C-alpha cells in the first residue's frame, strides 16, 4: 500500500481521534459537498488561517493522510472535523485526517474542517478521490452518483448496455459527474470497431436534459460519441488529429476530451468523448440545423465517375444521415458529377460556388500531415443547406493516422502520397492553375505556424500529462486482448504503452521534416 503524507504548517496542540471501528460504513454520497456546512454558516469567519489541504488521489486499499494547515498569518489553536469518511481518524490538535481505504471506498469523499482560534472558526475543504480496484477479486461495485472522477478525468457510467444494438437506439441509463440523465438512449457505433471487445457508443440525450460540461469545454449537446481507444495503445491519436483539425480551422471546432467509461458499474477504460456531427453541430457553426447531411462510408465516395468500374450512382459510397426527403441525394449527385466531369475551365469557374474551399484545403492538409489514409475519401461528413447551397466538410475517424493503419500496422513517416488517387476533388484542386497554388500555400503556411514539430510535441506532452495514469490502468486491462485481437494479431512488432508514445513522438518529428522537404 502507498502512504500519501502531507507535512503540516500548523503547531499541534493535542491529539483527538475518531474511532474507525465504531463508525458505520457509508457511501460517499452521504457526504456530498452540497450537504456540507459552508460560508453561510454564521459561526464561520475568516480570522487569517486560510486553511488548506492537498486533494488526495489514491487507489482502494491505500492509506490516506490528509493534513490541513494554515496558509495565512494566523495559526489555528485546534481543528474540528465537520465531514469526511466515517471510518477516518482525525487529530484535532494537528488537523490531520488518516484513513485506511478498502474495496468499498471508491468514489469522491469531500472533507470539511474548521480551523479554530479562540471563539473564531474558519472553514477548509479538500477532497479524497479513491480509484476503484477493478481487478481485485473481492472488489465491490462503485456508486455512479459519487464515482465522478478517476485520476483527474471525468467518469461516465452507462447502465443497461446489454440491450444496446448497432443500428437502432435503445434506452440506456447515463450518469456523468453525479448527474443521472433522464430519457437517454444509446447504440454501438462504428464499422470495424463494432467488433472490438471495447466498443464505441453514441449517446442521445433528452431535449430538456442535455449533456453539458463547461469544465471540459462542452456546450449543451443532444448527442455525444464515446470513441474506443482499443486500437491505439498510445491513446491520443484520435484527439490529436481532431486538435490538428481545429488548429487548421478555428471557426469549426470539434469538441473532444478524455473520459473514463464504466459499463454496468464495471471498469471499461479510457475513452474519447466528443461531438456527434449532426445538424445540431452545424447549427452551432451558424448553419441551419435542417440541412442535408451525408457521410462517406466507403472508398467509392471518391469524387470520380468510377471505382473499379462504373458507379451505380453519383452518391455511391455515401449515406444520408439527415435531411428530407431521406432518399433525395440530388444535391450531392450534382456536386460529385460536377467534380468528376466538368472541364478545367468549368471547374475553375464553378467550384468555389459549390464547396467551402477552406474546408477542403484543410481536409487535404490534415490527411497528408497525419497520414490519415482512411479519412482522405471516406469517413467525412458533407453538409449542405439547400436554401443557400454550399457544401461543408468535416472529416472523421482517425485510428488510421500518425504512423499506424486502421489495423495498427506500422506506416512510414516518409510516405509521399498526396491523396489525389483516392479523392478526385483533391486531384482537381491540386491540378488547377487557379486553386493549386492556393491549396499548396495554405498548407505551407500551416506547417510554418501551427503544425511545427515543437507544437506537435507540446500537444503530446499535454495529453500524457492528462492521461498517463489512466492510460497505464487501461493498458493493464486490455493489453492481452489488444495483442490477441483477430484484426491484427498477425503483427509481431508489438509495443508497450511507453514504447508506442515514443514511436508517435519520433514519427511526428520525422514526418514534419519529411513534408517540408517534399512540400506537396
């Protein structure tokens, strides 16, 4: 077990303890912050102690030492415990709380004390976060209402997941940061990832109880995506490519952050929580919610007239996600046909009236820079408002990126593919006397400003600082299944979590240097 002490900055007076043996067991919910005495307590005054203690982040079965001390000019004569774990011991002379956690301790435990000085008392607060020992044989279930964070990352709980399906929404109970949502539905999400033992999910929320988290930068959302990181043992590829996309075009941010998922109160691991690209998302970008939304789902969505032979329709490779009539693809058909068949003069004269060129320029830069091969033609959302036609683009799904394929195979950083073969829109723009210089110059400027190796390494640093403990915990659960998974178990060049992080760091450094020499 680990003992986590904090030295005092206050003179001890006496030693008074609470007997942990006689204390009844309790749930962290019984000491929720909103039920505790606060600044409204008339007996609480500020006499100059400014009591503080460092929040503790421990594992179940660890011993905790939480020491309050005065950070101000006036010392405390003694201390009083107002609320904390019921079986903790508290020394009123020193302000030190000690607690031996067990397999039922997982969750958030607010601790509130008074520093006493004569007749005056001043309040201090701290929190003990106890991490669930998911792999302990006698482990006890956590409480979703109080198990809100894990190693500094928010926890989302899904209950009733056995009833979920891939193609139809089903009721599912969702609790996030202690709030249990009403009227939520969910489904499995993804193509290849739907077969993973650690799946992705889409969660929809009721209009009067939407998802929101200001701390993580999430505005109100009726729909979110929980993306599995099972296929990335560096754990940050997806979020890094989304962040690069946001750097390339700040006006259309996709919100993502890390989250810990529990399924039916059982630890599932580290995930990426993010926007679901839909009409609501485009409405937030200033466009009508009821526009036509398409997604390219296979590589025949290539803006060419053929894909291994003549296509059955111009919208081959696309699904219509939103918009009415549901079977009307006429606006998309017109765009693909124009790109595929127009003359050079017609293309140069008309393409800027049909697509948001900055979106396309940045889409091209993104997939080249990150080698997101599976997102250069397919895995992109296309949105159009029929009342004010202009197609906008939002690429998606980045497990194939930053040095690995969608089957986790290694991919060289010196890969010089410009995606013209898999995307006719890219090919037409690159070859255009009007737009070719523009698309190249925009990418060159981005590489010199927001896509430097130093900035990419700083991004990686920020991810590791946030997720390192959680990634190691996830790797401990999933390493064996990751290496034995049938989609890539033919590989022999396995890496550990630490090795994969270094692999991506090295890959990015080589990639930035190579692209500057190649200058596509």
